C-alpha cells in the first residue's frame, strides 16, 4: 500500500487527520483495528486516537491499561523504537486468560488476540501504537512487520509531538488547579506590570474592581498614589541585579481593609525577570479552617469555630454575639483552646493559626 508521507504529517496540525492515522496504519499492515496511546509520566494512560473500525472497548481502555500485557511489554526500555510482533512473547492462548481480555474485550463481543506495535519514549511520557487482529484472523508475520515499519516511523513522530503537547497542557492545567486551590491571590507580572499569569482568586478581585484592576493588560490600581507604590515595588522586584522583595498596601474601593501585597522576585523560571504578587482576599474566607484546626489541635466543633473566628480578626464580644452564647461560655471555650494549643495569650494563638496554610 502506497501512503504519502505528507498525509501522515498533516496529522500534526489537523485533528481530523490525526483521528484517521490509526486507519492508515491498519491498512498498511492489513490489520483489523488499531489505536494510539499516550502514557503520561505519572502513569495516566489515554487512548488519543483509534481506528474507526475498532470495537467500542477502546473507549474504556484506560481503565484496563495496567492489565494489558501487550502494553507492559511494549513499555520495556529495551523494546523502545522497535516494531514488535508481540505474540512472539505472549501467545493468544495466554492472552485469553488475562483480565483485559475477559473483563473488557469479551464484554464488548470482541476477540482481539493478535497484536503488533511500537513504543517511543519521551521526557514527557511514552507513545504506544498497537495494531490488532482477531483470533479468527491469521497471526501477524514478518512481512506485516516490514509493511508497518515503512510508515510507523512517521506516525511515531506525530504521536510524540502531539503527546508531548497533551502532557504539557495537562501539566499546565494541574499547575493552574494548584494555584487556584491556594487561599491567596497570585499574580505574575513583567517589569512593566504586564500580567503574565493569575489564579482564580486574583481574577475575582479584578472583576470586582476592588482597588486592584487590570487595564490594557497591565496590573494597576484605582488610586494614583497606590499605583506609584505598586509600580515601584514591581520595578524593585524585577531589577536585573539584586532584585528585592517588598510589600505594598493597596486601599480597596469598597472601603474594606486594604490589600497587603507581597511583591517577590521571580528569577530564572520565566526566562526573564518577573515579579510574583501575593495577597489575601478577605472577602473569600477559608471555610475549611475550622475543620483543619479541629484535626490539628483536637478541638471540639464549637472550639474550632471560635478559633477560626479569632484568627479571622473577630473580637471575643463579636464572636459571642454572632454565636448567641454568653461571654462566660466563650471564655471557657477560649481557655480550653489555649490549653490544647499550648498558647498563653490570644495574640499568641492567633499568630499560631495564621501559620496554618490557607486554602481556597
């Protein structure tokens, strides 16, 4: 079968062409079905493309990937970058005794037992190509291996490029999720204040026009004097020599307590000087704090709620009023809290709690 190399490389940028790539490989080896898998470095396995004639079990494949002996064999380092007749190591009879055959393949009315394919290694993960036949088909032979070898090299390069991009996007998504889970707002800016990255909490502040705003892609403030202080702090943090961290107070438009910004140099990781800005958004309380205080210090539910209120700046009289309890009851709870946390004064306890990492 004559296959234009250009048609394979179209799959680098064309999703439809990539989806058809397993069919190209299936036809080249006179097989029945095929799939292309990407396994991320953390072991997550995804079926990224499959032949249109393949059985529906490919949709469920990731759940059974760790039970696939063909996949495990292909992933061995000594088998990288080779077209393998996998049935030279695993016979159809032994494959039919496996979990994946009995709990997945047979469940979908399929009889795939013969497999041929290859594996490519990458710093981001591994790409695996599998070509299949059923037990009523003839087994793959060296002639099939040679026909597949003529085209699979190009398909491997496409799979590697797209797999690495998939891993990079997944890593970015995981990083964004981690930043969004922080109980602090985070902004990364260039020396001129242009915003490079934000997390969800910071974006919420910007949407409210609450003292800090993004205008024409730059981080700025709603007050002139505060803008000068912020610009100076960013400039100090992005100096080419001896950048330094500073702190800035930004008044809030709503008249609430000001934002206290920490502006820190971010050198090397971005490829150029940048500044990381962190601040708390008091309008987004840490609802998990009381539960974590309860577990950390063996507090009762009531004590944990009081402790969280104290850490959030409420006075004892405000807490007593909000909770509908007498001051004597509250003092007893506070005494118990101090004993369990080994703190002698309220200020000492508040300082202790504020060392607990906040969560969104």
